[in-house]
C-alpha cells in the first residue's frame, strides 16, 4: 500500500467515525412513551363517548344538555 493510499484510507476512516458520532439515534424512553400513550387514550375519549351519549338520548337532544 502506498503512502497516498494509506492517507486516503485514514481520511475515509476519520470521516466515517465523524459520521457515526453525529448519526441520528431514535429512542423513546419510559416516561415519554407513557406520556404518548396517555395522550392517545385521553384524546380518543370524545370519539368514544359522544356516539354513546347520542345513542342513549336517541338523537340530537343530547347536545341540549
């Protein structure tokens, strides 16, 4: 291997090491995952309860209170 080839190899290895350090790492911890799950459960509530209330009152009078 010539000196030029060694230098090119070393430069490409350094570039790869820099890219690895700055790579995007996806992760969700326990607390964020729990928070996401809770917001999803709370957010679906109106879509579950409104049809049940309308069905119980048999029509739009459910809106009147």
